[in-house]
């Protein structure tokens, strides 16, 4: 910047500060350009240019014959009001459904990124495919087939910007095509339930017991059923084999659609993971998977394996929503899968999470009135409370006092009144080093409230 430009910029900054801080109130008559130029030792042209700029920005006003005055602006005699800071992460985050993001395979991701960028053709940096990169769809076809028993081809897969988006798009497609009623698990994920409702679908409850959702209550008037069959959220039980057959028979006989949320299907600790439901009814099931539980929610990468008749409607909905999901992340994930670095990451985290779960269950057994539920799987454990124990709300409040974040069970029911009370304890979110301290803080809080019987 030349000397004149620098002096003009300095004058503008000084005028802005004086007006914002109230030292030049609205209506104040400023010196003439000639007078101020002589006072400050500047050229008249520099002062005139600064005044003109401030008029353009709304700080000053000019009227013929009246000179230049400070314009009416909101009071600035105090510092600008800053937005409230975002909620901080709790000291001990034991909320369900969150992975240990400190275990993200950074080195492998970086190596894959380098390979992708080295090989990338120019078109990679242009507009993407609403269906998702073909490289990722090919990689998922192989991976889901060998690890989850999913039957698909790349042309039946649609990549979405997270499961939340995919669920919303699919619910809208169903509503547009004439579906009126959808069954949802009770208890189930309340946020996702609201997504289904906001698309215009009426929801009906599928109660859950020790064998999973009670699918025998489905009728021909129900158009779709949203389920977590491999590891029911939040109870942690898999759908019983006989109920899997009942569910698929319902879909075939009525034309109903099954939406399978396989949110944490990779994590089973006592045996091989139960295969996806989609493998036994590929034309009646929409299979939904995500990288949020294995790698991290920040990636915003999820996938849907669709029956053929839903591919085009979903593509149209995806294109209208955001045109396409970010491309480079898809290519890196595809490379991570095809190089088997993704499999290695799953094996490492699966072993770590199994040990964490075992530690958690050992501690649950030391507190009277707590009962753990669910098979050895997933990223959380449901613990219910005896009726003569402190309430769920009291436990959550006491844990919060100790810096521990959990989630309660009752809010996940369609009707929370008179429902079993419990705590959903996630064992994956803290880092490996921080996890023992988080468990200590949790059970210090629970033991204290059980002993006192009050908050």
C-alpha cells in the first residue's frame, strides 16, 4: 500500500473506533475536509476519500450545505455483544453412540489421501455424482458383502452426507410415493423418529422385549418399518431369528418396506457379528450404514443399499437436497477400505471396546439395584434401575455434578410416562487413557446417590 493509502486507512480506522465507542455521537458535525487535512497534515484528497468511504459504510452522512455529520447508528458505547460460547464437552463423556475419535486412523487416512490426490484426474475436483463416487460404491459392495452379508451391486448404493440426511430423504420419498404409516421401535432413537414424522409419515409403536421388536404386530396397513435388528437401540438385543423371518414374510406379503439401520454392526465382542437382515430379503430391505461409529461423525459419510425401484427416486431427492456428497472424503474412504486399513482399524477398536465394556460391567455389578442389558456388542450398555432406587433424573443430575454425561432411557419411548427407568452408558467416547477415570467418576456418582437415596 502506498503512503496515501496507508494514511487514509488509518484515518478511517480512527473514525470507526471513535463512532463505535461513542466518542463521536450521532449528529456530531465533523471538520471540513480542508480543515481536517490541515490539522492532521494530510492531503485534502486523502481526507475526502476517507469521508466518502465512511459515508458508503453508513457511519457518516452528508447533506448539501450542512457538512458531514455522524450518522444515526446503534449505540456502540460497549463492546459488541458476543454470542454465548458453544456448550463445552463434558469432562467425562459417556453418552451412547459415540466412538473414540482419538483412535481415528490418522496415518492410514493420510496415506490414502496422498494416494488419492496423486492419482486424481481433474474431474475429481468438479461437480460430483448424486449417487456417490463409483470407487466408494464398488468398495462398499465388496466390504458389505464379506463382512455383513449384504447382497448388492454398486448401482444400488447411494452415498449420503450422514445417516441423518439419508433417513430424511428416504422418509420423504416414501411419503411422496403414498406411504402413510411407518412403524418405529419403542423405545428407539427419538431424534430419528422425529425425522420420520417431519416427512409426513404417521408413526406407530413396535414394542421391544428381550427378543427385539415385536414385529408380529405389523399389519398390511403399515407401509414401512424402521428397525435396528442387529443391535436394537437402546436395549442392545438382536432381533430373534424367528422374528426376522416373520418380518420378511410381512414385507413380501404386503409390499411393506424394511429400513435396517446397521449403525454399529461391526462391533460384536463374543462372536462374529450377526449378518445383516438385508441378506435374506434384498428386495424388501433398505440397508443403512455409516462411518460415524467406526471412524467419526465429522466425516458425514453414510450409505444406503436400496431395492431397485427406490434408486431413482432417492437420486432425485439427493440431487434436490445438496446435489452430491463431498467427493474427496468418499475417495479416501474407498481407498481405506480397499487397502484393508479399514478392516485393521475395526479389529483394533473392537478389541479395545470389548475390554472397556467388560470393565464397565464389572463395576455395574458392584452397585445394588443396577442391571445391565444387551448382548456384547455396540458402543453402549443399557443399565436399568430398580423401582426402589433413586430415579433416572436424580442419577443423571448427580452424574452431571461429577462431570459425567450420560443419557436416560425414558425419553426414548414414544410415551415416557410410567416406563422403565435406566441409563445409557457409552463406553467408547473417552480416549483409552481417559476411560478408567471416566468410569471411576461415574460409579462414584452412582454409589453416592444409591447410598443417600436422594439427589
